C-alpha cells in the first residue's frame, strides 16, 4: 500500500468538480458536496479555483485538538484517519485545522476527513488535468509543506 | 419497461406562480418512469400546461428549467440543464422548443432539493428567486434590474456554493435573441428564453444546497462512471486532444475550462482567459471564458467570418454580448454576416448613425448595446432577431434565405449557411431532415452525426482519423446499415440516422449529458475502432450510467422508446397549438436546394438538395417515428 499525501496545482483546474463528486460518491455512496472530504471553491470570474484538501500534516492540528484520541495515523497509508467509534462529534478538530480541510456533515453530526482512499485517492484518479496528484512519500520531491517547486506558479503569489 | 425509482432524483419539482407569488411542489415520481428527466419531463408538463393561443410572452407560458437524473452526480459530462417552453425566437410562430446550458447551476439546484422548476405568471415588479436547502423564496430585484449578467451574479453570490442564473438587459427588454446565463459563458443561448424570463419580471435564480442525490447501486455506478470517464477522448468525440496556444497562454493566461460540471476532457472550444487587456474600456483587464462560436468574435482569417477585430477586441466584444445577455450564434453566424451583405449590396450603410464596419470594435459595441437596450430604429428591429428585423425593415430577404434555414435560426452543420463547420453532401441531408421536423436549430444536442463523421474522417483528422471503410463498418453497428456514413450513399439511410440521433438528442437533454462527447461511437483505443469500456458498448454508455444510478434495468430499446415518445408528444403539442404540418416541415427545402459550401471528393462537384428524394426520406423519417405521412403521430 502506498503512503503519501495529495498535492494540488490549481492552475490547470477546469472547474469540472469531478474530484469532489467521486470523493462524495466513494465515501457516502450518494452525491452531496457535504459528504466530500475535499472541496473546490470555484471562481467563475477569475478562473483560478481554490482547492481545499487535507495535507496529512506531520503534526496535525486536528489530531492534537481531539481529546478522545479519535484521530490517528494509519501506518499503512500515512493518512490521519478518524475512528468514528471514539469520535464524540464535538467538532474541535474542524476548528483546529488551519487549512479548513476538516469538513463537517450536519446530517450525521460527524467530521469528514480525507483518508487517501486507502492509498488510492479517487480524486486524483478522476482528475484528467493533473491538478490533484497523489504524491508518494518515496518521491524525492515529497514534502509535507507547500506545493512542490515544479508546480509553483508565480501568478498565484506562491514563492 | 420497469422503473424502480431509487436513485438520481432530488424528488421534487418546484412550481412558482409569480402572479400569485405562490410556491408549490410536485413529486418527480409522478412523471416516472416514462418522462425520465429534463426534456422528457418538460414535454409531459408542456402537454398538460400549454393551451392553444398561449404565446411566448403570455404569463401562462411555463418557463421550465430542468435537470436530469445524472445531473450533479459523478457521471462524467453531466452538469447541463435543459430549458423548455414557448420560445420568443421561434419564427414564424413562437413554437414550443428547448435550449440548454452548462456551468454549475443545475447540479446546485439538485443539491438544493429540486429536479427542476416551472415558472408561470408575471411578477408585478422585478424579482429574483432564492433557493436553498429545499426552500424557495421570491425576493425583490429592484436593485439589480438593469445590471449585466456578471454583476447580477456577483451581487447574489453570498459565499461559497452559490450559483446564479440570470438575464441581462437584453432579457429585461424582451429581445427575442436574449439568453439566460450563468458564470461567464454558459447560457441557454438559442430560443430567446431570456426574453421569456424577462417577460415574467424575473431577473435571476440563485441556488445553493448540499442535500444528497441518492445512488441505487453505488459500486456499479462508480465503476461505470470511471470507465466512461477514462474512455472519453477529446471533445466532439474526435480522435485527438487539443492543445493550448502557447502565445495566448503567455499573453492572456489561456487555460482549459470546463463549460459544464463533470466535463473530463480538454476541449477544442472552451478556454478561460485570466488577463486580456481591454481595447474599448482602456486600462481594464478582462477575464472570462470563451467557448465554441465565441471564438469567431475576433474574426477568422481565410474564412467567411474574416472580420478583423483581433483577439483582444474580439474577446471584449464577446464579453459584452455575454454581459448584456445576447445569443452568440445568432450574432456571429446570422446577424453580422447578414449586416455585412446589406452593406455590400448597399441596402443598409449604417446602423442608427454608425457606419457598418465589422472590423471596428466600436461598431460592435454600438450594435450589441443598442440591441439589448432597444435603442434606434435598426437596433430595435434587430432585437427581434435578424429574421423578424429583415421583414420589419423590408431589406435583405435574399441574404436571409442563404443564412437562415428555418424557424428564425441561423445555419448549423447544414453545409450551406453555416460556413465554419465542414460538412458536405450527403451528410447534410440528415441535418436537413433534423431541421425539417424541429422548431429551432436542431444541432444543439445532435452534433453526434455530421460532426462525428467529419471529425473522424481523414479529411478533418489526417493523422488520427479513420478510413471511410472503417467509419462505415463501425457505424453499421449503430445504424444497422452503412448508408448513413457511406460518402457515396446519396439519400439512402439518412432518415435512419436522423431518427436515431433524434432519440439521442432527447436522451442527452433528459439525462442530462454533454452533447459534444456523447454518443460514443468511434474510438482509437480499440482494435476495431468501435468505442467500448469494460463490457459496455459506446452507444450504451448513457444507459448503463442511468441504470446503475436509478436502479432500473432498461435496455437500449427501452431508452430509445422512451425518447421517441417524447418527440411524438412534442409533435402532438405543435399540432395542437400551432397546426404544425408537413407543409411547414418541407419549408426548409428551398434553403437546402442552394449549392453546398464544401464538395464531397467522391462526387467532385457541389450539390444541392433534390426535393423529391428528400421528401421520400422525410416520409421514411415519419414512418420510423411512428407518424403518418402528414407528420402526425398515430
């Protein structure tokens, strides 16, 4: 099983939202933007869309904020995953994530988090434009921080 | 046909009566199984609602905006929305017709809890609709009435997830070529439905929602969608993928952009530009999408559309048309070539005080802004659409006959008036049959025939295309005969193709899926060049997605029958309300009798339509549709 994290280069994104749709479908079986563990905020007038995906941080705020030890790293995939048996639905993890990448389902009173689809993220495979990629830990450019240098774009103000 | 309603539908249809300010709902299930979404559902409601004597601007005209079961799901290319009702653009009658748009609005409507809406009545003052999580309210639009489509959307987008459908000044002023649009280039362009919306004093519809769309068989649906998504080639179903223009990437931030949610291919047509310097509004930098026919705004060298605006000015003029809410196809393929010919023959030298100069962006701005605001005698006439304007002004009848096949719409994939799309005899015979029995330009959801054949031929795709023999071999699996694609076939088999693609059009507008990709017929990813994914055959992809999503087990025959029934009901409605007859259908003949634009290399000389042979095909098409020889469904 592969370990790593998702990497995002928003520039080639066409705004098709296939990533969000397959994530919701894979996780909930149905289609609701709320069931997705990622989101794309469209900018129909500027054309550069904003993607919110979990970075699988080395020191995740979500796990640190959880008083019940419900968020732990899956040793096989490297993803931080929620044990819903331990989760009380307090929502502290959601407010603790500085990237807004921990989502909330009102209907289930539960947090929603990217678990990298057990090492084969559906969003990355559904993306036809190379916007969302699965960055393997074995990759030399792997980093928990930021976007790999070759994917940085000065137009986005990222240095 | 068995229908088990499990998945795909939000479950309710919104009924808004703006006169009474009443909001009600109906269960979508009332219309299932047969009227399975979008255009199909609209046909049934139209049959029940539209009385003879109702016109496009009558408050009773139902403006129906509908999604389908696939809309908003992970089915690829499934973000479109269908608009139906009596059309303002229709000529000589305001026939019942349909249009559709992409963007992200339809999926949001479903997540807000509705499969569609029917809007009747007329508000006593400008209003907009706000729909969120199963609730709809009628709000005052006094402060946004008069604004362009872009600014209207920006004012009504109160945070992430809001999607807005709006009309511009053109719709407010009842221009018969007014669009309903969302984002910067997704519009229900043909039909004049922007004017219908304007006649109801309805400026916009803002939606947001996160309600789930159920899926009957999640694992099967996921696997079918993944396979279909991976199989798709470039847009237009063509064999190769397009590339960006490095110069425009560098200068104007060109990028690919999905013209509808769910699109999974790089497109020939849809581009977003992030930084285009304005020419008219100096000092400003513009951003926005430029799709499809809008690519002609700058002008195209060595073509019939060779005006010289240049990219920057052309982009800006296109954005003006979007913002004002005007129909691109009408302007670029019909109106401007018509004005040009009026200038050339001396019938019209200026438009309300400004000389006709199609190379000057100031002229275009004057033309478009004046049409949408109905300023000046000529532009006020043009706001009625070119065909009505020509009659009103008493000029340009001959040019009109060359550019507009029928029903008030400019040519499209017909080998005659539309000179941007390459199609020769005998393929435009099928286009002629499609035009004959329709009430609008029929190609909106029927690119799958002529465009597919020409695109896969080695004439248009010298490297990746297929031989004529291979195209015929593959297509015989679809049509049951090689005649529809044989370049030497003459009139044979064209009715078969028109019937088959007519059903597919209904299917696409009802499910909903993108017209530029479906139906999947040809492929360069299989040995025999017949599109396939897993154990599914290309032409059945839509049905497989529909079945897995809804829990049905329809066959291709079921899907075809359901779609054909929609066409017959639409026809019955036309006969009941407008006395539509075979004589109307045959009124397209003189247009197609003129000599074609391109020449079939197997024939070597340009062709025109043979009326007798065409009438025989029309009779055959009626028979295939289950209609009598006068075009009346049994």
